[in-house]
């Protein structure tokens, strides 16, 4: 899984842009498709491109890749969003996924007229998800009078291509867990240390069980890998990158509108907290990039050779993640490199396990930062 970029601007190299660089976007999406990525997220913000329109384009540029539309409930009446998603699902023959964002920042929500406090936004999300699913499945007209929405005699609505459309939840606050655990098909995280993620997965599963679910949400976790031929070269590259990212953020040219001293969303608070506790966790998780960006968005890195990073991804699979998003700091070049050097290693190990019932040797042979004598200062290359 990855995230689709619309132009070459990155934290490493911000470039003034007219928005969508069509040639770049087409190449990027085709590479994802050809490299075997399964999903791509189309993010949403008040000043971003519209995620639905972009998702529709992704659908038409590819045959297999599944577009994940980031959707904030405040931006569309639920029955309208259900119709848009069902249309996308039909246009992609069943590939649509929706990622529901309740909103992590009051000022950003207010830019589009949403003045609900965060806990109430999650209450709205809960009602919204129920209405999406009813709109996709009810075969007779129905009326609704809820806390946030009311309508009469809707339906039957425009049906998706498949039976339903997977609903993912983004957010790490207690309210996010309650709604996601009870109702989401997929629950998503930014990169966390393994033991923290394990605890969070148990928390989601506990809520799902208490809600009477027989299934469990699939777990999605997102990283920003920094790879090079060897672990040593990757750590050198990582330190060079973070210096450039710091310069970009200090100059205030990137994501300025979303940068706040103390983020309101728990996901960013957690990222900053991990960064304050330690710079490196487990085999390859590195938090300096999260610290440099104020935990804005997915920012924790996995650093190492392709083998080490593939092994680190497998560590997360071992903990229960089934969707792993990797997006680089050098976006297109990294998408290509991951497709060439990381995805085959992960797939090979999973295929080996499926065929033999036994684990391969990749994780044992590439300990990364778990190697005895690993020295972060030395890895920084005296920079
Ligand atoms: C994988 C992932 C992707 C996200 N994508 C977006 C996005 O495209 N736009 C956005 O505003 N927030 C996005 N978020 C942020 C959260 O969904 C948002 O901050 C949350 O609704 C409220 O925060 P909290 O519950 O963590 O406090 C994403 C979060 C995750 C984990």
C-alpha cells in the first residue's frame, strides 16, 4: 500500500507547483500498479485536491490498484458520499475503499464550516458509517431521524459493484477506538514501536469483541522507509534527509497551515511522545523524522537495507498488521525502489510461510538496529 502524490514536491525538496502535475501523477500511479502495490490512499485536506475526483482518475489509470478515498463526514451528506463511493466502486469494478477522517484539528475543520468538537465529530462519524452501509444495502426506501442526519424515503440507492465497500477509520483518540473497534472494517495507525502497536491492536480487538463482533478490524500501519544498499548507507542517508526536512520545516514552506505547536490529534501526539522517549525502536523504526515535522501526518521512518526494512515490515505483520503502507521521502523514486527491492522480499517470505508453515530466515539474518553493538552515533556518520 502507498499514498498517491500528485506532483514531485516533498519535504526534502519542496517545489512551487501548480497542484497536479499530470505526467508525474500518471507515472506514479502506474508504477504503483506495475510494482504490485495493492492500495493507494488519496488524502484529504481543505486545501488539497479533491480525493474523490483523484480516486476516480486512479481507478481509470489502473486495473488492479485499489483507491482509498479519504473522506471527512463534514464535507458530504452521508447519502451523497454513499452514492459517490458506489459510483467509484462500479467504475473500478469493486476496488473502492473509504478512509473516514473525523478531523484532528479544530481550526482545519472550521475552514470548511465544521464547528463540532472532536468527540462529537466521532459521534457523527458513527451515525455516518451506519448510513453509508444502509444506503449501499437497503433494497427498500427508508427514512432516518438521528442525532446528526434526517431524511425521508431514501432509496433504494445506487449500489456498489460488490456487496459493500470497506470502511477504514483514521484516528487514535479514545473516541476513534470506540467507533473503529465497533464499526470499522479497517483500523489505521501511523508507525509505532512494535509493543505499543500490539497493545493498540489488543485495544481495538477488545472493543470489537465487546460490541459483539465476530470479526476483527484489519490493521493498517504506515511508514516512511529510508533505504540504501546497506544498513550503514541507509542510516547516513536518513541523517542527511532529516537535516533537509528540518530545513524545510524551519523555513515554513511545507504544510504551514497544518503545523501547530501542540497537535490536537492523538496520532501526532503519540508520534511526538515516541520521539521524545527514544530515537530508535526495534529493528528499524526511527523517530527523528517525526520530531522534525512535529508529528504532522505519517512521519516515522524505517531505516535500513531493503532486507532490514522488509524484515521490519514482517515484524509488524507478526504483530497483526495486514495492510502496511510505505511511502518514501523521495516519493516516486522510493515507490519504484520499494517495488523492486522490498515488496518481493516481503511477498517471498509470506509465500514461503503459506507454503511450508515455517518462517524463513530473513528476520534472523537482518537484525538492523537490534544487532549487538549497533551504535546510532556511528550510524549517523559523524554528521
Ligand atoms: C493512515 C492515516 C491516514 C490519515 N489521512 C488523513 C487525511 O488524509 N486527512 C486528514 O485530515 N487526516 C488524516 N489522518 C488523521 C486522522 O484521521 C485525524 O487526525 C483523526 O481523525 C483525529 O485524530 P485523533 O482521533 O487521533 O485525535 C490520517 C490518519 C491515519 C492514521
